[in-house]
């Protein structure tokens, strides 16, 4: 006999006084996570490239590993003909020194020659002018000594790996050999370069419970044993965590979200999230085996790259009324003590979530 249908019989025989009334679950036919659109990551020496699902590419360069304080530069370009190349510069300030002192605007130094102060932008970043950025790109090709200097420190910057990463950016966007290429420019026009991919739109459905809550003892007794079969056979969850309190949230009149504590590390944790049907007619469907939050139809995962918290990874799934769809994925770049929480937002998946 199908164990899920058998368990449904148990639910149907429950006392009407039990709290589970239309909320007791089992498995949702469609909480399956949709495959992520294509993205790309590439790393060489002190530079990284991340191109998201819209074909926007971001190249991040850093000081060498042994440099402290470090600095990072972000170069961003969307796909399509003649799109501009933008830059941001962020000197390291992990300890908040700039809040108590006056660092001033950083200067760009190439072979110890100052090309002037950078331009201020919102937040903690600065921007090279068009003239400075042109000189910066030339210095990368010549393997010149590049640094940034403010009133507090001089921040040596590494060009190691930049040619390979920027060439990869050109290749991904179809610019190699064109007049707009960053590396290996040619005489071809950019009329035939790859176009930007439209950002996917996810229509988020309303949910009954905007937050999850602890299961009642009755719910735990009915739901947990059914899910433990799946959790035990198909995951690496820690037994001690599985014995902690499970949570539940009603999504609609037919489906609910169940949160099973799964794993714990030194400075990260992750839980398994399942969508189940309230009548227990279908097997549970795993949304993810590593999530850390649920809020108003959004499942989220947040992870530190290390205990210092200077680099993070984040993922999100949005409820569309039938399943949780991957809606965001990004990290903040390398762990280089640039800022608490990381320096940049480097998405691999970006979508536009609208509310139904």
C-alpha cells in the first residue's frame, strides 16, 4: 500500500479536536525547484568572473593574498552592442577604521605616479573617471604596479589573472575581435554581439502563513515519522538536529511547508524544506536541503564563507502557488577582509519577483 495514502487514512481518522484541521500535510505536488538559468563563474589568480542568467558579467580583482589592508575593483558590463563598462573601487576597512578617522578620497597610483583622486559614489565604493579607467586597463596589460592610496593606507592591487578573466568576459558576451572588446580588440563591429537575456519574472502567490511556527505535539506525531523516511534515506542530516523542534507554515488550502532541522557547522546551519499536500495524497517534495529562513512565501539560505563574516553566499526560492522557484543566487566575492558582510553583490541568478 502507498505509505502516503495510508498515512492520509490516519489523518482522516484523527479527532476533529486536533489542531491539524486542513493544515496537516504531506506532500506537495510541485514544490520542485526549477532549474536555474545558465550562468558562469571563472577564476584565475587574483581575479574572478561571474556572469548571471541575463548575461551581465562582473569581474572582481583583488590585492594579492598577503596584502593587508586589501583593495578590490569591480568591473561590470551588461550584454548587447556598445554597452558601457563600469567600475567600482573599494579599499579594505573591515575593522571600521574609516568611521573614526578621515580617509579621504583614494588616489589611483600607476608605477607610483598619481592619476588623481577617485570619484565618490553611494556607499563605501569609489569610481575611476574615464581617463583613470583607461589608464588602469592599460596598466593591467603592461603589468604595471597599481595601487590606491588614501589618508590612511596605500593598497597595492594585483593585475594577476586580469587578462584571462577579462578575455573570458569578452568571450561570454561575444565581443572578442570587436571594437568594444576589453582584451583582443579587432575591427569587427559590435552589431552581432550577444544580446542581454530578459530577466525572468516570477509571480509570487500569496500565502496563508507569512512566518513558520513550531509544530504542535499532535502535528509532530503525525507528520514527522512520514518525513523521516525520506530525510533519513536521502540526506546527510544530523540525528541530533533532526530531534529538534520541527516547524510548519500553511501555504494555501492544499499545501504547506515543513522545516526539518538538518545540519550544523561551526558558523553555519541548514534545514531541509519540504512542500507537502494537506491531504497526504502525494509524497513530500524537497525544496532544498540547506535553507535558513522563511518569510512571506520566500525561502532563503544564508551562509558565511568563514567565521569572520567577510564573505557570504545567499539563495532564495519564491512560492508561485504550486512550487518554490529559484529566484536569487549570489555571493559577495572573496574573503579578503574588505568589509563585514563582503564587498560586492555577484549574482549568478537574478529575477524580478512580483506579487500576484
